[in-house]
C-alpha cells in the first residue's frame, strides 16, 4: 500500500498506525533475547488472518506490506543506535496498528464521512509537496513505479482524507493560544540547556510557525489516542499473532 509515501498527508500517522506526532514521541521497540537477527523482515508464521475487527478480517497480505515498510524505517534507526530491531515486538505493534486503523475506518463509515474529488486532488498535491515533488503527476508517476496505479492511489487518498476529517471532528478548534506556544518554547529552551548543546534557538517569534504545527500535532495525537481507546472498548477484536 506504500504508506511511507502517504505519510506526507496530514493525519497519515493514522494509516501508519504509529502516531508519529505523539507528544512524548514513539521509541522503537527495544531489543530482547527473542529479537530476530539479520537485515530482512521476518514474516514467517504470520497467519492468513492476522486480526478480526467487528467481523472484518485483516489479512496477511495487508500486514506484510505495512510491516515491511515499518521494518525498513526501524532498520534505518538501528543503524544510528546500533541496536537490532526486535521483530517480535514490531510484529505485534504493527498488528495492533492495523486494528486501530480499521476501527477508525469503521467509525468514519458510521458517521457517513465522505471525501470529495476536490479534497482528493488537494491531498495529492500535499503528498507531492511533502515528498519534494513539483506536481501531482510527478507523485503519481513515482507511485506507479512502485506498483501503485492511479486508481489505487486515489483509493488510499480517499481513506486518508476521511480519517483526517474524522480526527478533525474529534479535535474541533485546535488553533493554539500564545500561552500554549510559549509553554512549548520554554520547554524547548529547557531541553536545550539540559542537553548542553551550543546551538542557539531562534527567537519565539521566529519559531512561532513551527510551534503552531507542533501544538496542532499534539492535539491531533491526543484526539486520535482518545478515540481509538473509546472504539476499542466497544469493539469485538481478535488478534491472531
């Protein structure tokens, strides 16, 4: 499904399932004695039906595609940290992420949330920009080289736009106040002093655009986590890993 490219979209962390905009950040799985060695994703033993969510089956093919993308990202991180990827933990994390995404899709269905062609085109433009491409056509061409035709791209974009709108319904107005932005800035200053890094931070006014995005991202993450928790409480979920 090439969700790595789709990560350029607003709340695409939902499709990734890993909530990359978490306020505390998400650390990679810690290595344990059961970690898989080598540099290849291990999907041996993964059942044909990885999970069932309110009667909807999540298949091995879907899992493998998402897992391989997540594994590649973790491998890149491991080259920096020197720690091997714990594939047991990553497989479980990926399966749970698929469950969360399916719950959100079902909730979007229940609320009759739709995506217009105009919204899909805007999402494609945003995707292209996020991946340093000049046009939407360039993004489509790149995805086609990866085996994803235009119909499949728009199908994914439709899901993503609907999920973005779902999260937006949960967050409501997330425009941060100056007080919230100042608090984030003060935290960044304190962290820099604690780390002992000599790089001077930009002024509050210069950093304001980034602080706004950070504050909005945190609120989206909190809304996502709260909604998923609520949906899981009333759901019939079975994970077969």
